[in-house]
C-alpha cells in the first residue's frame, strides 16, 4: 500500500499474525525403492573386477570377463582359465569400474525391508532389501521367489561366508537378481557355495574351492582367488529396476498473510519422480489456492482468521509426505488519518473536511457521517464562544 497524506500506514500490533508450521512434516519417513535388479551397466559381463590387483592361486575357472582398473597387477593367469576377455587397465575396465560405483551407491541408498541382521544361517527370505552391520552366513540360506524376484543385502562393514556355507535358490529364483553391497571387504571361505553379485567397497577374497554363481567386484581394492569356479550369470531377462524415492518436504513454513494483499509461497519437496500437491484435510483461507503441479500457494486472502490445513505430497512411491499448517490471516491494515483540529481553533476543521479525511483513509460511510456530525458540533461551539465574547 502507498502512504496516504504523507503518513505511513500502521497496523496495530495485536493484528499482526503469521502463517506458521503447526506440526512436523512426515519427511523423515522418506524411502528409496527399486522395482527390479540393480543396473550394473558395463560391469555386467564381468566375473571378476578389481581396482588394485587380481591375484589367483591354482586352476581357477572364471566364466566371464576379468577386469582391472586403474592398477596393472594381474597374476596367476594361467593357471587360471578365463572363459571371457581379460581387460587389464584398459578403457573397458575403467568404464566398468565407473558403472560399478554407480551400482554400489544405488544399492547402498535403498531403504531396507529388514535391518539389524547378522548371521543369516537358517533363514528363508522372500524378495526384498535386507541390511546389517557385519553380515555372515555359517550354514544354509534359502532365497525363494520367481525369476523376476530381487534380493539386495547391505552389509555396513564386512560380509563373511563361512566354510561349507550354501545359498539355495528355489521356486524359479535367479542368481541374476541377488546382490551383496559390502561397506568394506567380503570373504568367501573354503568350500562355500555362494550365489549373487558381490559389490565390495574395498576387496573380495575367495578361499580354496569356494564356488560363486555370480560376480566378485571390488571398487578400490583387490580380488584374491584360490582354485575357484566363478560363473557370471547369463540369460538374465529381467530389466534393471527404476530407483524411486518417496517425497520429503524441503521448504520452510510459509510467511504471514494479510487480507486484501497478494500472497505467494512455494511448497517444495525432494523425491523421484516429481511430486504433486493436494489439500488432504482442513481448508485454505478463502482467496488462496494450491497449485497441484507446482506447489505454489497463492491468491489474495479475503477473510481474516485462523485456518488449519494438511497438504499431502505424493509421487507414487510410499510413504507420502504430509505437513499441517495453521494459517492465520490478519485483517487489512488501517492507516492513520489527519489529526482533528483543536477546540477553539476556528473553522479550519470543518465537518466536510473531516468527512473527506474519513474517505481518504478508507473509513466506512457510518464513520464518515459521525465525522460530519462531530465537525458540525465543533463549529457550533466555536461560534457560541465568539458570540459570548462579543457580548
């Protein structure tokens, strides 16, 4: 609003109000999911991929490619047999390492179905994401599902597969879709029968006669082998999954609002894919609307008061994010008008002038009439005083 009569508009302190956050949003519950297997990219055909060294002892058989990047130390080939291509510090191995890092990060970022796990021995697990600190297997583990089912195991530190441990797939489950993300290093001990793709942040060691239906992939360290048979899965028909993250509200609480004043505030959120915004319960102040696509809350409030409204943010990935606001809209600002003339100051403050002042500051017709009456009384009193003085 612009100043009137050279005076700045004022609003009584008691009328000031803000749009404030009433209750916390559910953004802490955001989840990251995947609807298929981890995408390994160009690392897919590798049975073994390492960063610092690939070392073999004995007549290992590797059914798949072997890669090393960025270092150059590949030893024990032969006697190891590679039924694939050896990529020793070349562009193919470098790209495979880059894709491994991407896959590793995707796996690490997923929200687990079950957490706090340790030794998996004796478990029969349905498809899902499972996490623990130091994961281990000292006996038997069964994974039961279809050819499209996916298992992702997250070990915050180490993975240890004990001697003679065995992983069994049932009901059509495929080694194509079993992944082990390991925060440090993995060890597969003597004679173990292991299934799945190991993505270790540091290193992987397969001890004597351990067999792997899957892949041994190390991001920063070495892969060490000893008379092993490693077979990279082939014929994998399930398309890589799409990573989705449920929404989390990222914007601060909206600012204050006043009747008759243009208002705009954008509610923002994270998450993939893009979210939509709807009013779940309660109501917005009259005159304001919420754009479902952009999250912009805008308009011109028409009625003062306090309004409670819950906004639901959704992108098709559960859980939705919700936030409840208490919206308090202040009445329109009232400006100070010119001061009334002091009694006895003559006719300078006529009733008409007071009425005009009332109109200038936006007073109602009733107040304008009162101003006119007051002005008439002041004039009459002034004339009476002058008459008495003259007498």
